[in-house]
C-alpha cells in the first residue's frame, strides 16, 4: 500500500473495500470508542430486555407457551453474553461494562422501560420489539467490525424465531374471544410508538449516524430502518385484523411506502434520560441480580484457579 496514505486513510480504504476489521487490527480511537458504546448498549439491552418478559413466565397460559417464553428469555441472555464478549475484544472488561450500566452511565434500549400489563404484551413484544430489533440486526450482520458482525448472524437466527412466536401468540388471541382481541389491540396500541422509537432519533437529529455510516458500523440510517419496519409490519397487522394507533398511517402510492405520523420525541428523550415508566425498577432488578449472583462469580473464579494450579502441578511432576 502507498505509504503516503495516513493510518486513518488506509483504515477507511479497508472499510470501503468491505474488509472486516478484526480485534488486533489498527483502528482509530474514535472507531473503537463508538463500537464500545454501541455494542455494549446493545448487550445491556438484551440483558435488561429479559426483565419485561420474564415477568410473565409464571403466568404463561399453557405449558407450550411457557416453554417457548423460557427459551426466548434465555436466548436474550445468550445474546447479551455474545455481545459483551464482542465488546471485550475492543479492550474493555466486563466488570467495567456492568458498572457503566448499573451507574446509569451506559444506555440501553428505551423500549425496555415500558411495563408488560397483559399476556398480549408478550405477543406484542415478540412481534413488534423483536421485529424492530431484527430489522436493525439483519443490517448489522454486515457491520464492519468482525466480532460484532459474526455475533449478529447467530442472534438474527434466534430473533426471527422470537418474532414468529410473538406473532403466533397474537394470531391465536385474535382468533379467540372478543375480550382476547381487545387485549391484543390494547397491547399493540401501547407498544407501537415505543417500537418506532427503538430505531433512535430522526436522521437529522442523530449525532452519531454520519460517522457510523461512513465507518460502516451502521449500514442503514435510523429513518431508513424505521421505514422498512413500518412497511413490513402494516400488512401483518391487517392479517391480525387489528388497527395500528396512527391516524396518519397511509400507503403512499408515489413513494411505494407507508407515510406515518410524527413520533413523540419528548417521550423518547424522557425515557432515555431515566424517566420512563419502569427505568428505576429495571435498573434495581439488574443490580439486585448482580449482587445476588456474586457467589457464582466467586465460585467460578475459585474453580478456575484450582484447575490452573492442578495443571501447573501436573506439568511440574511431568
Ligand atoms: N434507546 O446518534 P444516535 C433487542 C441514543 S436489542 C436508548 O442515532 P446511534 C433485542 C444513542 O445511544 C435492542 N437510547 O445513536 C430484544 C445516542 O446516545 P449516546 C437494542 C437510544 O448509536 C428484543 C443518542 O440516542 N438494539 O431489542 C436509542 O448511532 C426483545 C443519539 O442517537 C441495539 O442496540 C434507544 N432506542 O444509533 C431483547 C442495536 N436510540 O450513546 C429482549 C444496535 C438512540 O451518544 C426482548 N444499536 N439512542 O449517548 C444501534 O443500531 C444504534 O446504537 C441505534 C442508535 C440505532 C440504537
């Protein structure tokens, strides 16, 4: 390569050629910092995202629904672990990441600060929240950082099962009694707008987008993803026979896409600032689980130490 290029220029050329950046490769500090921010926020979202649904494991209406929900919540825990591992390849350790979450320094997705009031909410989360998550994550399978892209491939496979199980819950309820259909409508009314907010602020109000798109950390903008999500979801709502709570939602023949109403960004920023309906409850639950799990971490460190000493004494004998 021509040595007249700076390190940054060479890095950008690799990105432009769609080469994956790996953990040991040189990268600009700001690229590393942006990735740590985004991937750890994503990991925290998966872990905090277990809470609203786990609330319903003991109340699932049948053994099959209970098994599927248990598996889903466990999958989310697994996604968090892959993503924490991917973040650690960037030179930060897990304790620091957890500390950032617990002290409110690191964000997690706004969506998990809303309550799950009925069983239909579990269907709505699968359909809308996992649906929105996949829309974003399929694009992230092509993100420029190798460990993140590879984690995304596996996560997407599992998320699509989650989306289907959520939709199946709603489909079953919509074929049931009037009261069940009303529960679905009520849940969708509450989850629709927060799901659209998951994609983040509009492009013109998104401070990180331009650079993240240039570095191909993000492959599509917040608004592009949100539009794709609306276009994919409206026909699914029609199959359910429910309405979406937006009087301005209308197919635009000219654009070949749906127009939709304005998002309440005040609500979004309030939730992100810690003032959503469940922010305090969610963080308190995470901190409690972490403290109560201290003995497991201590036991596994002690076990690893014991194994290491055993190995060292075997080597010494040999
Ligand atoms: N919530 O400049 P941008 C899931 C913040 S996984 C809270 O546009 P960026 C699975 C943003 O951090 C869901 N904060 O930022 C599941 C930034 O603040 P900062 C999570 C948000 O990073 C399903 C500021 O606003 N998915 O659901 C949100 O370029 C069911 C300005 O925003 C991911 O994390 C928000 N919604 O774009 C689990 C995907 N949106 O950090 C359980 C990976 C924005 O500068 C059950 N992340 N902010 O202080 C991404 O794709 C991006 O980070 C975006 C935000 C698109 C979320």
